[in-house]
């Protein structure tokens, strides 16, 4: 059984690829930069995938039994709609997609449009809808935390049930390799809801020096994301509005039910990633 992993350079995709390989699964990595992917995953097969060239998807999905996809938001929905069509054409059995909360309620949104295409295709599927990634603080926010001892978000006192991408990946791996997840959608959150001051406290404890959260307004967010794709900037603006309205603090039992243990805490994540901020 060969499993195709797309976006293996992403926060979740990299974990999925690593965990599948560690389990001894036969993994095919679809990558735009084949040489880089081969260097990162010497134990996997690597094939070229360019979302601007749908024909590369046909070759990538040929002969695989399951697919993991986590396409960057700014590229959606067409690449994953093309992926679904290619998968159906060659008889792929199962697709696991990283989506977002609420996508099932809006089929006109990028993730919602992809979910609709999956449902309409007749493929078996598992949809994963995670909350904010803890790893965002070890990647996008790492520079300001390391050099300024601060991070900046338009969050006010809003709370979020952050989730570790390692937990998301572990659930994706189960869905890709085990029966019983067909036709299921899972809401993935951490086990605690934290505001950004509590996030700062956890990072401070992990690195042994003060880190503070600085609240900014939406204009500040847009200024900080001036070089980002406009579609991504709009998404983050909307999501941070949800944070301020306290819509992102709900806690789902799905992670604990699926993994058999409580989700990774933010404190544990911070200890594990302390080197990113030192």
C-alpha cells in the first residue's frame, strides 16, 4: 500500500510523512522541488507535483491507495479539486484532507468547495478540522519572540484551544492506515483554551526569560502581513476576529478519543520547541 503525502514541507505534512515512514509505511512524496524532498525524505519515493500543471497530479496519484493533502490556503480550492478528480480517475481508495472549522457550513469557501468535491466524488474520506497550530509560534512568530521578547496579534483577551501539529499528524496517520475513519470528520483542538498572555507565560517558562504578548489592531496585522498573499491576509483577519469574539476556545473530545491520551499541552509544546526562541 503506497500513501501519497502532499505538502510534506508544511507543518502537518512533514509530521505525517515522518510518522508514516517511522511506521514502515510505503510513502510517496509529491513535491515541487524534487531534489529538496529527496534530501529530506531519503526513505520515500518522491515525484514531481506542480499545482499549476494538473497533469503532474495524474502521475502522482497513479498506484496509490490513500492520499494526504494539506494545500496552502492561498492556493485553494482548484488544486485540491483537481486532485480529487485525478484520484477518482485512477481508483484511489481514500483521501485525508486538512480543512478548517466551519467549512462544512459554507460550500462557497475554499475549504468548503474542496469538501464538496470530495463528497460528490464518491471517494471515501476523512476530514480533519483543526484549530490554531501551536507550531505557528515556533515558525511565524519565532523571530519576534527570539529578538524582541514579544509577539504581536490582534487577539485581545480571546482564547483559543491550540493544537500541536504532532497530534494532528498522528490522527491523519491513523486515518490513512486504519479502518473505521471512512466518512468521518473530526474537530481537532487542544485540551485547554488559552489567551495570548497565557501563551506568553508558557513560552517564558520554557526559555527562562520574559516574553510578552502585544495586542495590535487589524491594521497592524495587515501591515505585518504586507508581503503575504492577499487571500491569506484576509483569512487571518477573519480568524483573528473570531478569536476576539471568543469563538475559538471550544474544546473537542476528538483528539483524546482517537489517540487514547490527552492532547499535547502548550507547556509541553513550548518545552519541546524552546530552541526556536533562544
